[in-house]
């Protein structure tokens, strides 16, 4: 009897250990310095002459902290509504230009004087994702959700109310608590912009060729491009690929996320409801910087050359000249993962169909008039830049351009190894959960996800290791 | 006392008549309800989860009676699709876990995807994917299932090796093309069975690491019920359905044509499948992908179209064909698709 018990215990222990060996683990955020955040080699070589100063100037301005009216360095125009006060406060991980950091700066805004009269929204936490919020639908005049009135615009989290540099302007925050209780709220995390200049410099015909090359897949993937409503060309930046260029991307973010009017978006931005329902911003919340509009302009009398640019152009140059994130080694449970494992994971990633959408190289760039590193360069973005139906599990009921509520741009995976928060709303930090969440009713990714499930645990681990090498 | 009353009255008058003041008060203290504001939580009014309420370009049809390619479903472990005349009893312990996406603007359909249920027992899992490619809208140089299978084999990506080149076979008493390949890295095998049914190439894709499972699933497909094989009078869809003719809406077949003019959404392809009745009128419109404003404009235009009735063996018969409006679709290959599927 004693022997039988011992045998049973041994068997159970072996089963437990076998289970541990088979369990797949997300290696997690890789901490080593991979050199992410540097400029392209031709920029670092200052080729053409003078261009390096445009990168460094843009990089500095990207980190400037904006005030409403009394900044001694002239960084004025914040608000009256905003999500943050600096580009780099959101685009921070693992370097300036990235995505949200481990510590969310938005959590401190109500206590550090940035938004003294506001309440920290319930979904903003100290160690959670840096977020913007949107209400899919407007509210009726009785406060119920109006399903006939899609909203989808950004609901700024904070206001300048009570700041010493904001005069008498006092604004209410949107009704985040009610929206949360009614399920009428969705979130987005910042997209990293490393290598964005390469994506910008992909010709439409290259993207169309890549689409055709991936059409004949046996994994049920379709896909479409989002397109500019004015000229019909392919748009490519943002979670729904709704923006065409880095200039527009920067100009819109400066206006929407920080409330700073600029040459591309020349007015202060009310909330979607204040704008659509014809109330606008109150007059004592306009022109708070005292400079007139737009608050960000080019500076004709400034020197050196880079200082002549407006902030938006400087931001665009910084993003455009940022090199893509280098790949790097992976540490799993304290052990270095072998290069052969990473290589095997790469092959598996492609074999099971992930690369139909997360295309390792959708093409090479057109000739660039900026710098040689942007010319005829492979774009190893792991994205086809198309929007795909992602089903009910990921749908956010927000339409942008031609993309509907369930369509998202294939998120470029370069730099994934050092991202903390995953998927469009940062709902998870676990790569396995992020992969699982690709399946759902109406998702184009269901068969690929099923192929992932058809792999052995060892093979699945190889894919996870490979993804954290990016 | 008197002066205090006068002061208060003047202040009240100033408050009422001052437009700037009134505007500020209104703007700074907006209603707590409406737009971005609400303090009215209504438990029954929650935004439903698991539903896509805000859609982009989507599929729709002019009537709810005519069967649609995407209209199949799994009920009581049987997949049925009225448009394709298909019925397939799922293998034991297999189920449709999730519905597929809407049709693509290039005419690709995920009809169903079947995976092992939790009760499945076997050395390796697998996947059964049934898709259809509308041959009116494919960007590939293929006009039937055989050509599509050949294209697949010739354009197989470097990750895969051919196990069996496209080979004629019969499944459920119908002609199929069988094509097999595998991934040495993933040790996964793909068995692809393709056949022509009613203007489409229908593909059944079986995937697993376990080839015995794949063989068993292939044999099991013989239990499927499929429409009769193409005949001289029945086109590829079998008897009782319209004749499929690609590019039928040519000038020589059209008596009246009114072009739709898009005003709001303009830069997306709008593939439309129509059925023309024996008098030359359009009796059914199926939008594979369109925005609501485009649906209305196309419908209003197509109501006015008149075709010469199509005759086969001296009899007027219904025709099914495809039209493509809008712009911005797939880049078409240099070698265009050849013959119609008639």
C-alpha cells in the first residue's frame, strides 16, 4: 500500500513537471538596450548636410512639456482640453518615440498641477496603459445612449480648469463614469513611431502588389486598404490606418491629444459633442495662450534653419528619421533563448499564416528626397498596412475613414519585444492573451489562430520567443 | 433700501440682456445630459457586447428571400448553405466555434470554420475551413476551380512543399480538384479540395499535423450533399439556379443602363452580384461590400437597367452576373481572367 502511494505520488509529480515543461510562457518585455530610438544611419551621418539638426531639434521638441500660456520657453497652447502635455509622455517605451511606459504619467495630472480641478478617470491607473478614450455613441438629451448618433471622436481626459496659466476657463470632463457603466467607452494606446518614415515612403503600388501576393491564402484572410476621402490614396497611420502622412498624424495628435492648434488643424478642438451639437468651446477658454491662432506656427525669423519649422513639421521629421527598432536577443525565465529557437519561431510564424497580415516585409520604399536610408529600403514592419475585420472580441464600434467598427490596421510588430501593453486598447500585457484575442465571431484571423492551436506547445513557445525578439 | 432694490433690478436686467454673459454661462455649465455628457445610467440601455453596431462597407441584399453565398449556418452539427446547395454533417466532436468575417470586396467568403470541440480525442487537432471565391471578382487569373488550384500550386510560398499537385478526384459524387502541401517547419499538412458551384470556386481546406486525421476527414466529406454536376442547360450551378456569366453586363446585352454616381463614399470597390430575370430586369441585388449610401445609389440605378433576355436552347433563362462599381480594389494581374463560367 505504501509503495502504491509512493508510485502515485511520483506519477503525479512527473505529470506536474511535464505540464510545467509544456506550458507556454510569454518571455515578456525584454529589458536589454537594443538601441531603439536612434536615427537612421544616413541621418546620423548628417547626409544630406544639415539634416541631423532637424532630427535632434524634432527629438527635443517631441519631449517639450507644453503649458497653457506662461511657458518661459514659449511652449504654450496646451488645452483647453488634453490627454497629455508632451508627445514623449505617451510615446516613451522603450525610448522616445515609442508607446506607453510602465508608469502612466496621466495618473499624476490631477495631483501635480497639470489638471488640478479634474478627477482622474476611473480607467487611468498608475501602472496601467497610457490611454485616450472615445465614446462610440453620443448621449441623448435625457442621458441615454443614442445608437442613431455614432460619435467615435476622442473624449479628452483632462482640462486646464484651475490652472494658474488658464485664466477663468473652467470646463467639465466628459461623463466617463456613466459611459463606463453603459459600456459606451473604448480606449486606444499610443502607436510607436519607430521606422514610421519607411511606412510613409511605401508607394501605393507596392502595397497593392503585396496585397495581391497574399490574396491566395488558405486561411480565410481578406483585407482592404483604408483610403483618403479626398484623393482616394492609401492611408496608413493610426490604429485604423486613417492618416496618410506623418505630417497629418503629428498635426492631428498635437491638436487632439494636447489641444494645440497648428497649421494643419488651426482651431482649438472642442469635445465631439460640443462641436457636433453646436455649442463649441466657451469664449473664455479660447486663445488662452494669448498668441492668436494657430498656436503653433513656423518661425520665419528664427535661426538656425531647423528652428524655422513649426512644431508639427519638427515632430514629423523626428518620426520620419527614426530608425526601425532593432531586433534583439530574448531572455525567458532568466535563460537566453537560442538563435535557432528564434529562427524556428520565425518559420512557424510564417508557416501557420500569421505573415499573411503581419507581413515581414510588405515591400521596399520608393526613392526618398529626404535621405538615403529612406530610399529603396526594405520595410520590415510585419504589417501589410491593410485593415482587417477582427470580429466582435476586438471591435470598438468606432469608424475612421473607410474602416468600420471591427476593422483595424495590421499592427506592425517591429519593436514588439519591448512593448508592455498589447492590442489597440492595451487590454493585456501577455502575448498569449493577445494572440488568443485575435479570434472571435467575424474575425479574419480565426483560422490562423486555429493553426496556432494546432501546433505543439514547444512550437507555440518558439513563436512567442520569436515575437519577443522583434 | 430703495437704492439696493434698484441695484439688484439693474443687475438682473444686465444679466438677462447680456449675450456674452449668457453664452458663457451656457457654455461653461453645459447640460449634464446629451453629447459627451450623461448622468443617467439606464441598466437596460447598455451598449450590447459582442455586436458590431458601427459597420464599414458590409454585405447586404435587395431582398431577404433569395439565398446568399454567406447565408449558411451550422445547426444541430450540420452545416447547410442554401445558395450553394450544400449540406455537411460535421464529424463527431467537431463544432463551429466562431462565425467567419463578412465577404471581402474581392469576393472571398469564409462559409464556415470547424474545429475540434473540447471533447475531441486524438493525437493532434485540426481545422476544417470552407471558403468560396466569387469567380466574377477574383483578382487572380483563374476562371474555375481547376485553374485556381493550379495557381495555388504555382504560387506556393517558400514555407511550403507540394505533397500532391492538383489532381482530379470525386467527392460526394462530384468533381473536385485535390491539392496537398505541407510545412516542414510546422509539420502541418494542408489538404485542399476545390470544386465549381454556381459562379464560385468552393474550397474545403483541411489542416492538421495528423495525416490520418486528414484522410479520415477527407473520406468523411463523401457524406456531403452537393448540387448536381454542371450540365449543358444548367451552367455550373446545376438545375434550378440561374446561369452564371461573367461580364454579362456588356453593351451588346444591355438595353438601358444608368450609371450610379457616388457622392459620399467614393474610394472603395463595390462588387455587386445580380440576378437578371427572363424579361431582362434585375430581380435580385447582392452587395458583397458597400456603404449604405452606396447601396441606395446603386439600387436606384440598377432598377432602371434593362437587359436583352438571355436565351438558352430557345428558352429565356435567368442569368447571374457580377458588376463592380466604385474604385480602389485589388490590383488586377496582367493576365486577366479568361472565359466566363457558363
